[in-house]
């Protein structure tokens, strides 16, 4: 009956008010016409009781019928058709992602064999000549984007890669693969002040595959300005870490285990995963301000971040051109650490080629992508 009510309601074959009327009529008939009190009196005192059945048994049986009809009535009253063109969470989905159900068996089985994220990591290092990037950055600064730099271009390029290769925006949790859809959740470590005693904090930036470089710049600057304007150690992330630090070690160990268990089943509340630096599409850090080459930063086994990007400092390199001239060029190194369980090596290679191609021609980031490719179901 419930399945029939649901089917006829969501397909608009009948409105829910018809079912509400029928069920309310049945409930009223049972109470008024059959006369609950009179029926119970006759059942208990005018007829012999069945063996082993007390008057209370008949009372509970009668109440069960009434509550069942009432429950169906409220079920029909609560039903509503949701009009949406986007993703609607269903059974098996998480509050931060949609479960991918159309994957091949090898991807469904591999998370049970390669259990942790660290033991499933691949490492890549690449170098790129950045004279074109430097010219693009100078031009954007002249357009009024004060402080526009390499980080903004890199994140915009990554968003553009997600537009063409949505598989890189997946994550793995609880031995299941999920897609974030068009939400690109990026975690970034920042230091409010550049000295060794300044504490680090983590900010979250939410991009979409349609974002241009200017939009990425504005989203990052809004977060950075909020950090600078906030009192020291008073950001949401800092407050969370302070609270956790006040918990005794043994209790904190249990609490972390509890969080991991909730996260395994996708039950962590969304407000908590938004604060967590371990949940997101990408974690990015830059070694340029520290003046050192990029490192291979490990992935976190807690949480679900599948990609970690690290940028190094720019450096000069003298080269000989084809016509025999000596030129001085600027280069930048960057590293990728990836979870190989969400997509295969060929897919990652395609993403990295796209990433490099966008950085070599950053002018395309001034326009929205021609199309955004959706992930598989």
C-alpha cells in the first residue's frame, strides 16, 4: 500500500489529498462507526477470551490497527514531489557526494584490496616554463586584480580540468566511490603572517567547473580577507582545534575513532566536513613563499581528499635556443600525489595534460568553458 501511494503520488497519477481523504475516512470509520469502546466491551465481556489472550492483548491489537492507519495518513500528508534538475540525495549517497554506481567491477573491488589512501598513492613531478604565466599574471594585475598570482591561475586551471574530466572530482569513502558533482572543495593552508612563530590555519574554497580566473580570485580573496580580519586563532578551524585540544588524550582517541566510524558510513554532519581540512576535492600548498622546491605531500587516511598538489618556488635556468643563443628562462616545479582508486592512470594522465595545457595558454581562463562534462551515474 505504501509503495502504491508513493508511486501514484510522485508520478502525479493521483494527488496525495485523495489518499489522505481515504485514510482519514478509514480511520474515522474505525473509531466512530465500529465504536472502539463498545467493541472492546463486547469482545472482553460477552465472548470468551481465547486461550492465553488477556484483555490487554485485544487492546493492543486494536491500537495497532489505529496507529497503522494514522501512520499511513501522515505518510501521505508528508509526501511532496521535488522539482529539481540537479542531484537529489538517494539511499547510499552522502551529504558531500553522490555514489557512483556505474563503475566497473575492478574499481568496486580495489578499495577492499588497497584499503588506505597512503598505500594507494601515485606520485608525479613536472616542470613548466612560466614566461607565459608571468605575462598573464601581470596583465590581470593591471586589470585591477591586486595580488593576483600563481595560486589563482593554478586553481582556475584545476577547475577547468574538472569541467572536462569530472572523474578527478571523485573521492573514496567507506570502500565506495562518490562524485562531488560540480562542487570543487579546495583546502588551502595559509599563514596570516610570514614568520616562523605565526600559526597556520586552513581555509576552504568552493569552486565550480564554470569559474573563470577572475571569479576564482574573488573567492580566494574573500576567504583570505576574512582570515586577516579575524582575531588570532579565532577562525572556525582554529576554534575546532582548540576545543579538541582540551579533550583528554584517551577520550580524544575514542572521539577520533568515533568520527572515523561515522565518516565510513557517511554520517558525519556536513558542517563538520566543511571545517575539516581532510575532506575535499583537493589540498594545495605552495612552497614558493618558503623558497624551497615542492614536496610530495602524503594523502590523509582520515577524510576523503584524493589529490594533493604542491607548488615550488620559481627558478631561473639558462638554455641554448635552436639558433644558438643563450637565454634565461623562469621555471616552476609542481607535484601531484593522487589516489589511484578513483580513476585509472590513463585518466590521470589526461587530466595532467589538460592542466599543463591550460597553464601554457591561461588566456582561456578568462572565458567560461564551452561545456561541462557530467560524471557517470
